[in-house]
C-alpha cells in the first residue's frame, strides 16, 4: 500500500508544503484541498509523477495561499449583542441580553434563544469577555454531555477496538485526534456544527483505531462507513472557522 508523500514548492517567495495521497481508484484527475489537520492535500492517481503534481500546485498557488491565509485569520470579534446569533448543532439561535441580580454572568439556551444574564453593574468590555467565557463553558458542557455517547454509538460500526478514553479538548488547529494509546480527543467547538459533521469527525477519529495514518487504506475504511465523507469534510472546512470566537 503506498504511503503518503510530502513535498514543497516556492511561489513568490512563499513556501507551500503539501501532502500527496495516491490512489489506484483515482484514474486521471488531480485534486487539491485544504484540510484542517493535514494542511494542503493533493489527491492523485497512483501513477502521477511528482513533477506533474508540483506543476499543478504551482498553478494553483494563488488559491492555496489565499485559502491558507483565510484559515489563519481570526474570525471577526463578537460583541454578544442582542440580535447576534450563536450556532448549536447546526442551527443559529439569537442572543437576548438580560440583567440579573447575581454576581456572575451566565448563558443558557431557553425558548429558542441564548439568554445572557449579566450583573447590573458590569461594564461593556467586561460583559463581552465574560460572555465569551460563559459561552465556552456552555459549549464544553454540551460537548461533554453529547460526544462520548456519539462515539459509543459509532464505535462498533467503525472499529473492532474501543477507545481507551474520550476527552474533550480545545485544540487550536485541530478538530480531533486519536493517540496510539487509543485516546480520542475531540474539540468542544464541534457541537456548534450540524450532527452530520459531528458524525464525520467521530468516524474520522474512530477509524484511526484501525489505521493510524491517513493512507489510502485509512480513507477506504472511512468511505465504507461514510460514503459521503468527502462532502462532509468539505462542508466542515468551509464553515468551521466561524466556530472560533
């Protein structure tokens, strides 16, 4: 089974590193995607030459540099004002601010809206910071509640092995990971996405219990479980940056 290859080019003084994934099932076309875990990914037929692949990367260098720059940019700052929305399980819910007698700012999803209850005395910048922290706590709690069960539901369909642990983490650039000791780590932000994308992430990491790399054998295993995994991964790549706030 061919192993993934790494290579790089320079374009306008900027280096572009990329990973080549070869497949005997891919007959002619070369495809470039930006993967949040791997980076620049080139899918190619098994017999494509490295020169042919490098030529394509050179030709698409402008697009690659724009996409990677966009992925590195932080999203626009949220102020958590009335009328803004926050995502949860693929749906957007409006924010409603209210004053409370308590000393701590809290966030709850009530009657189809995120209700921010803030102390009367709190200043605007302090309210924004406290709101951001409260939303993170709320999403983390939801991730702790939902994700282990989703992993358990998918495990027997994906792998012969059970994960040793399921941990909720705040990775800066990754949606998840699977360690050689069988630990699966999932980014709490994924609960903002629609369930189909959460399923994709869970399957992606569980599949590493069978194949601990991103080789063609790994992707073939993922495809047996989720035939539309490419569309789901593409969708997550397209919308994922909005979940960083």
